[in-house]
């Protein structure tokens, strides 16, 4: 049998916005525990939790001050251990978020570095450099806006590719390497099934720290030759980590957050002795257009097959505009999102579902400035609205905010019209987005058992995608604006459609359908 991570559906739990048990308006680990039955019944295989470690929350937990504990906002270490146990009892695996590129500025190492002298062992764990006269060491930019260097009292500068509260570690330093080996073991010993690696393409930096050249941006997928993204040296780190995870029983896994433009470069992270999988941002970034989607799918499958790794598919996460909104918003966006879900879940490999997409939540675009928390918003003085709009707490039940999220409000306001999008409302409606995800995931589980992990394209009209995914299982997507006939090469019975069909051989616009040669499910 294939290891689970080759075809898993992994649900992303953005802990602070999932479910609040403490009544402070912020989701927490006991909240996640209390909703495990919901996740089991949804039909996912595993959960990826965004960081819940002690953190000043300068970047929603991606500024970690202690990698071996739980922030009191989110619970205790005992809660994390209980969550691992309970999740396993519900048949769900758990992936934690590892943040190796940078620590918090409140991490004891960085505090010690500030107190120490230039050239000291404490400073050598980070990237402290002298400036060029009064100027910073080079022209690198923070991904959140502004420069990537901050000056300390004695005149040296330290590098932070994100917020100043997130100093970058120096991955050529043996203290750093040893510390992360130990952190991995700490959680692996507690039974965690894997790690999502934050900024996995960023750990190695050009030792000469050359200036960013023309066309070399900090944000957006990395292109070759960049001085701090996707350097060859990062691969040593992943080989080292893989050797550790392989000593544990139970198919522990790594998924890399690797923003690179070229799928062939992405595949290098997935060589057999490195990471197991990586997020597929090419698919996420593709517009709602059959040609673009097909290209993204083909490129990904081709690049992954070169290294024997499974592809993964993702439509949304906590860093991007929710796809209902990206695909046009309103009724159009919802329809396309329903069709996209059936497309994604029919593709070979793993899939990621970001919490709330199964409810069809749109981006919340009108959050008041004084409630926004994302450093991107503040560092660009509002020019970039940032990522708070996709992080609004989930609506569970009831008719008004906080919609069953907890007893103490929500850290970001929920739109009142989410009353129609709660889990409670959608569970009772067979036509809801939630019902579609539940049904699709149930069929997918049966499909995974048959599937060879390949896909064969079938001839189809313009703006229609049609493929056979496993013997006798077909997916057709009409990404166009007009009804389209189901291609003759697709036989069989309609299994599931993202929206009602007027007849079983015609797909309305923005609709996807699954067909099965013989009806056994
Ligand atoms: C990627 C994470 O997904 C994002 O939320 C975070 O701000 C950056 N890495 C920095 O850690």
C-alpha cells in the first residue's frame, strides 16, 4: 500500500480562527479537539495546524519564541499532546508547522545576540552584518514591505526577510542545525505525523549577500539566480531532516512551502532523500481558465514524476485571497469554486483544504483598518490589504456573530450574512458547499483505493477539461461561459455534479461532474 501522504486530503486548521474554547475570541487547541468529529465526518485524512507555539504574534505565530511549547493563548503542551492522541483516535493524522527560517526577536537566542558583541557565537546564529557607511549591508527587501535590515544599538544590522520581529537564522551555523534536529525529535517523539516547513526555499542565503538585481523581487515565486531564494545549499538541510524522520515508524512526512516559479526547481525538493511533498502554488495561482488549469496540472505532474513524488493540489490558504473571491466573487465565484473543488479532488496526489473553503467562505474585504493585524497591511501603510480577510473566524452555528465560534466574540469581525454559511445551516442542506465537499470526499476515498495515481486527458471542447483518472472514473470540467456537451469519450453514469445538470450529458457553465463506468459506489 502507498504511504498515506501520497494521496491524503489534508485540512488546514488556522488555529486562532477555528474554534475558541476559552472565551477570549481566539481559537485554541482545545477548540480544535472539540471539533475533531466534524473533521472526521468531513472525510479528510489529516490536519495541518498553523503555528501555536509561544510567540509575541508579530506575524500570527510565524514569530516563534519557544519551539517546544504552546502559547497560553492556544493552550498548553498537555493540550497539544492530547490533541495528537485524540486526532489519532479519530483516524486523523497531524502535521505541525515548523518555522526554521527565522525566530521571534523575543527568542532567547536573539535576545542573547543583542546583548552580545559583534563577532560573538550568539550573533553568529543570525545574520548580523556591518552596514555600508550609514546604509544597510545590501538592498534586500522584506516580503512584508520596507527594507530587510534593522540596525541595532552598536551599529550592526540584522537580516529579516519578513518583519523586523522575525530575524533570519544563519543556516550555515552548527548551533542552528543541531537545534532544529532536536526540535524535530521533540515533536516526532510525541507522535506528530509530519511537518509543514515554512519558507522552505529561504534558509540558505548567498554568502556574499549580493544586491537584488533587476527583476529579482522578494515577493512572488522565486526565479533562478536569486540571492536568497531557492539556493542549492537548502537541500543539505532537508537531506539531514529526512534521515531523522526516516528513523521513526509510521510514515512521518514533510510538506514544504516552496515558492519557486519553475516546477522542475520545485521537484528538486522532493528527491527521494529530501521532502515528501510540497504545496503546488502553480495550481493555486492559475486563473479560472481550462487552458491555464491544464497547463498547471500537466507541468506539475511532469515535474513530480521526474522525482517519483506525488503532486499536491491547493486552492486557498491563510496567505492568499479566498478562491471564491479570486474566481470572481458572488454567485459566479461560488459556482466556480464548487467546480474547482471537484477538479482538485479528482486529481492524482494529495489535496489541501483550507478551513472555511468547505463552507464557501469568501474573502472579507471590508475589515476596518484598526482591527487589521497582518504586518503586511501596516508595513505597506495599507497599500497591500494583507491577509486578514482570509483569516476571519469560522461560522459554526446560530444566526448571528460569533456563530458558535466561542463565547467571547471573535478576534476579527464576522460578516452578519455568514448566518447562511454556518456549518449548522449547510449540514441541513444537500445542495450546500459543505454537502458537496462531504460527498466528494466520500467518493474520493473509494477512488483512492482504485487509483494508479495517473491521469489521461480525453479530447474535449474549448474551455472544457476531461480526463480519466482511474479505470472507469472520469472528471469533466466546463470552465467556459456556455453549456458544453459531455465528450463522447466519457462513458458511464453521473456520480456527482458541482451544480445541477439540465440533462446528464450537458454541463452548464462553471460546472464539474464525475462519471463512473459502472455504478458501484
Ligand atoms: C509563510 C507563512 O505561510 C506566512 O503566513 C508567514 O507570514 C511567512 N511564511 C513568514 O513566516
